C-alpha cells in the first residue's frame, strides 16, 4: 500500500537504544520469570499488556518484544494517550483526507497506519477517554480503520502492545474503562516489579546508565565503586529506573564531589523496631515514618485476614476508600496477586523482609 506524504507528519520515531538482556532482566527471579514468559509469545501476534509503576521500564520492555518478534524489521510506533488531547486523538490515530475538516489542507497518515507491518505501542491506556474506547475496541476487533473524511477501509497488520502505570482492573471496576476492551488487550499480561524489589539488579543497571550518559553528555565520570553501588542499592527509588537515571545524570554532570554529602548519608530504610536501632545516628523523622509504615502494614494485614482477603470489606473496616487501600498495599509491599498465598502465614512472617520482594 502506497503511503501519502505529508509535510506535517508527527515525528514518532526517535533514537531509543534497547539495553542488553542482562540489563533489562538482570538476575532477580521476578524479572527472569518475565523473560521466560515473553520468550514464549514473542513469535506470536498476541496482544501484550504491560503494567507497572511509573519509570519501571514498560516502554523498554515493549521495544524488546518488538525486536524479538517477526515484525522487528517494521516500525515501532508509540502513542501516549496522556499526551494527546481528546479533540485531536482521532485524527492523530487514524489520519485524515484533504478537506476532512477546517484546516485539513493536505492528506495525513495517522499513527495506526504508520505502524503497518510493525508494532503499535499504546502507552498510558488508562488515560484513554471513554468516548474513544469504543473506537479502539472496533479497531482491535476488526483490524480495520478509515481516515477522517474518507470512505476507504484500510486494514491494520501490526502487533499491539499496551502499557499502563495504573492497574486496569481497578479502572474497570470503577467504570472508567470498558470491560470488553480490557479483555481484548489483556491476552497476555506482564507485571513489572518496582526497582526496590530487585535490588540485586541495581549495579548492572546503574553501570549501564553511567556508560550511556557519559556518551550522551561527553563526560568521563568514573565508574561506580562498591560503596557507591551499595548506597544506590539502599535507596527507595520510588521513581524506579527513571529516578535512578536522573541520579546518574547528576553524578555525571556534577561530579562525585557535589554529591559527597548524599553519598555518605544514611539512606537505607530500617525495617526494625526502635529498640533494634543499629549503632550511629538516624534521623528521627525517618524512624517515625518507618514505624508508621510497619504499623500500617500490620493493621492492613489483620483487616485483610479478618475479611478473608476481600479488599473492599477490609477497606470498610479500616474506614478508608478502596483506592486508598490499594495504594497502601502497594506502598507497604504487598502485591495483590500474592495476598492469597499469605493467608496461612502469621503476621510476623508477612512482616519479614522476604515478603517485600516481588
């Protein structure tokens, strides 16, 4: 199919280097399990849904899937629903013919058509407006679309990969996302763990980022020694790999001297009780925050166990909203998919460091 040219075609292709497998997946069991799953389906045309916290590497994983699929020679087209205004979404996705609306002075190919023979990556899909969800569902069901102002039906032959930082199941339950669309895109689901639960992978990721950023900024920052890597492994990294990259950028641009105070300060979380404090000084504010988190964890566990792991009933007992409970569960390191496995374990075991690794 010949493609029409357009001088104002959006620039969707950008330089994006996919890291080596040993950096993407590392050695954490949770990520090795993700790799094992993906290797089974990369050669198929099954839609893939990638869910994970912001900055956990969803786009990187989507590009890895593309490169290991039969469509690797085709384009990788990214659509970020959070960045495209609803009024422009249809024309951006499907394109338009000359005269389709006021200002349409030329024919323009949409992002969907540009993905022909490759991968269409739909990022932040929970931000898709409800009025447009039906149109996306029709595209996925029929594999066909039309440009605005055109009658010709065009076929889409491309792999679909969707990503979301917010759990789609919650959006469906709250009525913000169509259930039939959810089942259409959730043929194969991958849940990326946060960086804090795969600390053994931080040295490899940090050193890879350091080399990349040295090249990007034209610097020669020294490699991270064992003490610096231990410092990085001790941090919380709520922004995940994106936050780690920002830290490495500061290290490369500012130098070790500018970050010396940060490197020598105590950053690691202490999970124990106040009477178990290690030697040395620890800020009182952080101790209080950690104690509050430990108490919240115990109360939430008790409420969940008392309600047979029904989260809505537990939220009512705790007098908090269902969404707040889901947020707290993530914050204290209790992934919902593992709650059922802990029903027979005492609270003391659930509070052990092993229960926070996913």
